[in-house]
């Protein structure tokens, strides 16, 4: 049976993942401490695998076998760092605004919207959604090229001189730019929480600007019509743009117009502009207008449905065809102006209305001159906004099915992360427990097995080499050897047939007093040897092995660490 997993389903899953890092903040607008570890997810970025792949430049694809995700990755684990709610963000593909580029205009009936270039980021880290692209069609197809960079952070639709219309969505803060902007992705977020409050931001100005956009959009309601696309502009529509003439007293229903029309299409006959619209663009009646019900070509007096405020002589007006929006919503209203050819030059939405799920537009004009001028009918398509309006939820509107995590590994992280070896695995570990059984919440954990040594033979253990416990038979790989007495190991494999209890009471693990030796030089090892220094000299990793869930793994070419080095690790997960 035909079925569809919608983009909203993917976004929903992505949102659930992001919210898991701080459930209370997303619910109440404030963050709380949850020591139980049950409310918010304690998520860690881990690194692992010191030994080489078969081909270090072409790491193998991870498999989802239990042996891999649950066991092998744990054995390879070196250390982990907690990811906080401030270290995670929804992400979308990066689309830089570029001069002389065509952009797709949003339309509610575009099945391929999320694969189109319908939004941009400018060089000042402002993100805009394209609502119209000049000669756009009802399907949102690319029209003319964009030659004017959109600017501004207000709540109104931004019109540029190249005919494009843009909606400011949000501005990426300096802190988020540092953390989450990559050559291929940028962060996206919704700053209102469930209770309508503004979430905490690193930079309040960008957050407040986006909050204003979200609130303003939400106030317009669902199914608003804010933009009209033109498939065909038509021809020979009558219109005029001028100022109110003296010689008659302007009122809320009558004014004297110039009556010259737009050459070569004059307003030369009585009632020629009946059923057209007149709108006032300056003075007390600015922004108001009405349908023309009568026109006297001799006196140049037009009569129209009443406006709220009377205009005055010298106020500007525009006459153009009447735009009738029909559909299952209410309140949408638009006006049109025409050029000297009588083609519709622009359609301005006066009121978006609400609750439309479908709508059509009819163009009415040219009253008694229909036979004389017989206009070519324009084809206009109203564009119904997304649920909540344009800008109400940037994550949903821009297709935020990606989630990016960012973790900075700073030097040795208080000696928890080795700086003497490389790593080849990174991944996400959810809800691990400490060795005592409680949920881990520390910012950094060391997962290597540590052995304090004595009776060292003076030969340095080599990174990555295999060492074996002489009594237990357990093996491990060297992470590092420091101070000539401290050995850190990973990839611990206990001896399966050992009858000797290890440091942790489990047979087959390293003991507190055995010799731990590498292979001899001739057998490919360093020949290093030392003895575990008595009771408590062997300690396992901070985390209880195999606890929690490894939910993401990425195999990489080796990443070499150093004591003066910081790694900025970004993981991008597509839902």
C-alpha cells in the first residue's frame, strides 16, 4: 500500500533527540538539575581505537551488529566528554546568498520544497526564506536571478529591488557560529519554548529578533496568505498612479483623480474602472482602499466603498485591477498595480487572513471598457503559509532533519584524554553508568584501564602494542605510558579459561600483582615489562562497561593528539 514518511516525521524525531538533552527547558523554559539521570539524557561523545585499520585512509563502514555496537566499541573506548544542551543544535544544509543566483520561492504545493534552494544565509549570518522570486510561477520555479542581498531583521516581508521577497527567519549568534557553522551546514533553532518563553541564548539580540518573528507570525494564525505568485501578468488592465486633484472635496467615498490613466491606456470612458480598486498610499487614509463603484470621465470623480479616514488633496493613490481571493479561509485581501502596458506590475497583500487550506484568485477590472481594451487575463496564485505562519518555527520550515553535536577536546582534559596517541572512532553514548551503578554526569570520564607499575625493566611500552598479564592471561592495547610507572590500556580482553580472579573479582582480568609484559623486540614488541604494584594498582574505566546505549558510531582516519592541541569534533546526524 502506498505510504509516506513525511519530512515532519523526520523533524519530529530530530526535535525529540535535541530535547532529550534538556527536557525541562523545552517544556518550562527553564533548566533544572536532575541528579537521577532519568529526566534528561546524559549524552557523551567518546573516542576510541588506537590501533590501525587495514587501510587508515579508508576506514571501514561501521556495522550495526551487537558484537560491534555493544561490545567492540566499548573495548576500544579511551575517554568520553559530556555533551550538554548548549552543545547540540538542529542543522540544515548551508546555502550562501550569492549574487546573480536564482532561488526557489516557497509555495505550499511544492512536493520537492526541502530539496530546493529556497533559503539563504548572508555574510552577516542572517537567514532568509525566499517567498517570491520576481517572475515566479505557481509551482515556485526559479525566476529571475537575485542581485540584491536581503538585509534587515524585522518581522515584515522584505522586498528587494530585484523583485525578490524575503522573510527574515533568524540570525546565527557569534557563539553558535563558532560551534555549529561548517562549510556544509548551519544551525537552526526555534527560540520559543512550550510555554512561549524565550529560551536562553548566548547573544540576546539574535534570540530576541527571532522571538519577535516567531510571535508575530503566530499571531497571524494558520493558513495566512502573505504572498501571491504570478504565472501570467496579463495585459491592457487599466490603472493609474497619481495624487488627488483639487476641485472637489475628498471624502471617505469620493475623490477627484487625474484621470489620464497609464499611457496608452487612458481612463476615457465613464465607469471604465468600475470594480477596480483604489488604494491610498499617503496621508490620513494611507494603507486603506476600496472598490470603485462609479467613475465620471468628465468630472474625474471616482466613487468607492467607504474607507475609515478621508484622504486630502495631494495624497497619493493607486488604481489597479481588483484582486478577489476566494477559498475556505477568511480575511485575505490584496491590491495590484499595473504598468504602462497594462500588465500587473505588483501584487501587494494588504491582509493575509487566516484558516485557508485552499484558495484561488480572480482578477476583475476594466468596467465598461471590456470590449475596447479586452485585457489578457493575468494568472495569479495565492501562496498559503505554513502552520503558524512564515517564521513561526524555523526548524520545521527549513527542514531541520539534521542534528549537530559539538564537543571541544581541550588538551588532556585534566589527564582524562591521552595526548600521546591517536584515535579512530568517535561516537555518542547515551545514559552510561558509573562503576558504582549510578548514572554518569561528570563532564569528562577516563575509560582506559589504568595500571600503576613497579619493577619496571626500563624499556618503554610502545603505543598501540599488545601487552599480556603473565598470571591472568588478559590482554590489552597500550594507550600511553607516563611517568615510567603508569600504563593505560584499552581493548581489554580477559582470558576466557583463567581461574584467576582479576582486580575486579572477575576471572580472567588483570590482577593487582602480576607482570604485564609486551612481546619481545624480535617478535614485534618493545620488550617492556613491569609488575602491577599491589592492591588497588589496577583500576578500570570510570564507566561501567556495556552500560547505556551506543547510538552513533563514526569510523575515521587517525586523529593525532598533542598536549597543546584542541579538537573541535562536530557530528552531523540525519534523521
